[in-house]
């Protein structure tokens, strides 16, 4: 009888001690720390594309797939000569984990300005470059070699007519492409690989094939690398894709899957922790 009573007293005492421990702030278990979101800057605007719509497609599409928060510097100027206003600041990239370059400014050629744009990336800031971002900043050395080509990892100088592009992933075991399947775009621009290959610092991820008709009605096939990774200045990880001319492509789930995974790869966070929707989409205005 005494043994049963003793056990009951012990159980009650343990329950009381546990309740007291939970109620005391210094003793209670600390809540799990939330994953810090990736702070991304989207630089977008310039010639030839519906950037007003595409900024929404990119930010919302990527944040629906990954824990990425955005600030955007949108330039509504539709020429190739206008500098995105954010680049007027020396510390334009301060506070960001990655920059997505989606500008179209081929005729911004001042080497001091281009050097300012590239400096944070030379120092190691990761980047994503899409579509016309490949055709920007045609400084001295164009069309063979420019500082911007060194950053993107590919010399690209033009494209043919719009037509569907068959996308094939070249390395299905890559962390970026693993689990992704090849697909066909709507009408799109196939950017050329001007030197026939990527720079030595770059690695191909996907190639595109486009079937076109000559004036005599005969078909011809054009092929080019359309997605790759680059290591810039031995420090910065850069993901790049030439795809993304039309809104239907930018809003395509398969395109957004690829760009999202490329962005996470560039910051070293391509894992299940970050492959989750963001709780907040927009950061403060970077201007």
C-alpha cells in the first residue's frame, strides 16, 4: 500500500515540476528558429519585352516555389541606352543575397558604369541572368569578348526568328535539373552561342533545338546551349538562361521551376529547407 502511495506521490510531484518548468521563460524550450529568407534584387527593364508584366511573373512564380523575398528596380524606359537607376549608386547591391539581371540595355557602354555593375559580383555576390540580360553592356571587345561576357559565361550576339524550342537537359544529375523533364516552349528566340561554346568557366545545363524554314521551303535545324552555370572571377556563382522572351514562357511552370532552382543553386541553398513558398514577397524599395 505504501509502495502504491509513494508512486502516486512521485507522479504528482513530477507533473508539478514539469508544469513549473514550462511556465518559466528561462526554462521553457525555445521555439525553433525560422529559416531566414533569401533577399533577392530584381533589376529589370529596357528594350523589347513586356517587363512590366514579367517582373510580376518572375517574383510571384519564384516566391511560390522558394523562400525568396524580393526588391525590384523596374525601369520603364524602353530603349537600349537607358541605365537602370539603381546602378547610379556605388553600393547598389548592398544587403542582397543574389541579383536577378533581366535588363535589356545593349547600348549602355560606359566602362566605368559596367565596372560598377560588375563589382559586387566580382567580389562574390551570386547572380541569375535571363534572356536579354545576355545581350547587355556591349563595351569594347564586342562581339568577341567583353567584361559582361566573362560574367555571364557566354558570348551571345543575336537570335533568329521566333519559333518553338525543344529543351533537353544535358546533365540530369545536376542538382539544378535533377527531376526536371525536357519540354517545348511556345514561340521563342533561340540566342546564338557566338563562339560555338561556353567560356571555360561555364558548364552547360540545357540545350535548345529550333526547326526553321528557309525561303526555299526547306527545313533547317538550329541548336544552342540555353541554360548553364558560370563561376565568375573564381568567386560568384552565376546561373544563366537565354530563354524568356514572351510572357507565356516566363509564366510557364517549367521555366519558373528551372530559374528557381538556378537561383537557389547560386546562393548554395538548393535544398528542401528553401524549396518552400515565401511568407512575404516584397522587400523595401531598393531606390
